[in-house]
């Protein structure tokens, strides 16, 4: 039983366990109220694990991007649109 994964949201904690890019994008989209565009497809299965207590979207994307090797940018005209560029 993974309490933090199931109920962490109540404490402002985002938890990923063996998450694929689709799960990450969907979770972050709901959590931060943004829309993502993903360029390219992952070259491997992600299985990403991470825990983010009360973090900004920028910090979360920096951490995941460093680990999984992608960059991202916020749309200068609408910062609610984020593009993830997979390498």
C-alpha cells in the first residue's frame, strides 16, 4: 500500500511510481492547470519514479527533464501552454 501515491495530493505531494510520459503529462496538467504539447516520442520506456512535495511546475519539469533528458518551454504569449521537447 503506497499511502503517499494515493493520498499525497492532500498534502501537496505529487508522486510518480513507474510512470510513463502520458501519466506524467496528465498529472501535471491537472495539478497545475496547464496544457502540454510533447514533441517527438520517447526512445525508451520511462518507468519514472519521483516525489515532489509542494514544488513549482518549473522545479518539477527541471527535475524530470534532467533525469529523462528533455527540455521544455512556456509559451511566451500564454504561459498555461508548455512544450516538452524529447531528445
